[in-house]
C-alpha cells in the first residue's frame, strides 16, 4: 500500500515509517522538521507543517492510508505552550482530515496516547469501580500519593484500564489528544473513512529525545545516567506505568494498517507488563552500570499516579503482542543513541 506517515521524522514516526517500509509498503513522510528532530531529506520526504493545506494535498496524492504522528508531545513548559499544542495537534489534524476527504483517502491510523484516560482505572473495596478525584497539593506534599475513594476515602487499588474507560484529560497535551480522537470520529461518522487510534503507553527506545520538558521519564533517566548522575525518582517511586519499546509500537502500526475497522476503533498499545517508575529506574541504572536511583518525594502538578493498560483488545483484534520486556528493553536503551 502507499502510506503517508505524518511526523515520520520524529522519535516514534521514524520507527513506524521504517517498519512500514520493511513490511513492503511504499512510504512517504511529511514532517515539519522541528529543530529537535532530523536527518537529511530524501525524495520520499516532504518538509512541511501538517497545517499547510497545499502541502498536505500534495502529500496525499495516490495515498491509501495515512499514519498520523505529527504532534507536539509531553508536558510542555507552561501554559504559554497552549496555542502551539492546539495548533499542531488539533488544527493540524483538522487540516489533514479535510485534505483526506477532498482526496478520497479513506483510511487513517492515529497516534493517540494513554494520557486520554487521565488517571487509570481503580477499584474501591467498598464501592467497586471508582474514578479518583484529582490528587490535591496538601496530600502530595504530605507524601500521600495514592488516590483515595471520593465516597469513603479508602485507598483505591489500580486495575487495568481498557479502551472503554472514560476519557478524562488532565493536561493540555491530553486534551489535544482527546480532541484529535473526537475529530477523527466525527470525520468517520460523516462517512469520510475508517480509523484506528493507537493509544500508546510510555514509549521508549532508540532515537528518543534527550532530557527536555517534552521528554518522557525514560529519556530523563537515561540522560542523567549518561552524565554520571543518579535518576531522580519522584513521589515514592511506586507509581505504575506500562513502558513499551518503540519497536513494538512500530509493529503495532504495521498491524493497524492491515485492519479496516467498522468506523472508529481505539486500542491500547502497551507491553501488558506494568512496572513502577522506581523499578524502571533501577533496571536502567543496572543496565548502564550507573548510580542507584534516588527516590526524592518530589511531585509534579498534573501527574497521574498509576496508568496500567489492558492489552487484550489489541491482541484480539490487531494480533498485537509486545515482544520486548522491561529488562531487555532497558539493556537496549542503555546504549541506544538519543536525539539531541
Ligand atoms: C508520558 C508522556 C506522555 C505520553 C505518555 C504515554 C511525557 C512528558 N509524558 O506520560 O506525553 O503520552 O507517557 O506514552 O512525555 N518522573 C520521575 N522523574 C523525572 C520525571 C518524571 O520520577 O525526572 C515520574 C513522573 O512523576 C511520573 C512518571 O515518571 O510519575 C512518568 O512521567 P512521564 O514520562 O513524564 O509521563 P507520563 O505522565 O507517564
């Protein structure tokens, strides 16, 4: 198939474009080449912003499937970033979808994120499935990191979050990812085509950006260890995430372009083997033979406590199962080149 990968020069997009090419597809890339990312353009590369209607129209010529990764990611610096997040992620998606409708390109794979869920799913021993209230400053400052039941205050137990969980964005980035999914759904409901949204959990691997306000925790720890410093683990280190290797994420995209859902369908893309941030730090420190992690008790406003994914739907409907486990992945990541 002929596939356009937007954002195909970024961290995840580079791996996705490479895997699609290796699977025998005819791949073209559209990417704005933010100063952070970038290799030399080749003939299948269009340097353009996804908000540029003419460039998008030209890039869509003859395309069967669009794999949409062009986006601003991460927590950002502060609210001054807000217009740029909404511009790149939501206006960009709108321009792309309108272009696809004009060009008759009817299939889309959207890079979404587990951030759409906000806090993951929880269970109260007295009240059953329960959505925690946002954590408050006083509790965090006192070292009370686990969210409590809004009805009785009991400590909640995290459970696997599946794709039918409510969308509760807790950051600007998360809000733009929810909006992307909603725009894509509206495009599909209007009869323009079908779409798969891949909700990535915490992706890491070669080519990850170095330590910036837009980087994930694995890159921050990797940069610290490379400089001989201990990873600084926030809260008590027991917060859980699902760290998924970028080669598995690329494989999920290869499977997703082969699936034509009935309208819009979202999938968790996760390893299915959650780890605490403390355990991830320890695995990476061991792999790099560096100083042991330090648990600081610091916390960040807006951070969620646990997000643990159910990988069941992606296994059943995409045939996706992650191959790379945490220790093996961290050994690979320990020596991988990062993006400066
Ligand atoms: C991350 C990404 C988000 C992406 C999602 C799914 C960032 C900033 N966040 O969300 O964009 O959509 O994964 O792939 O890229 N922590 C430390 N020490 C540090 C920094 C962070 O202990 O120096 C902790 C945080 O407090 C948090 C955990 O590590 O508990 C994960 O943080 P982070 O990687 O920033 O992001 P997520 O919120 O999981």
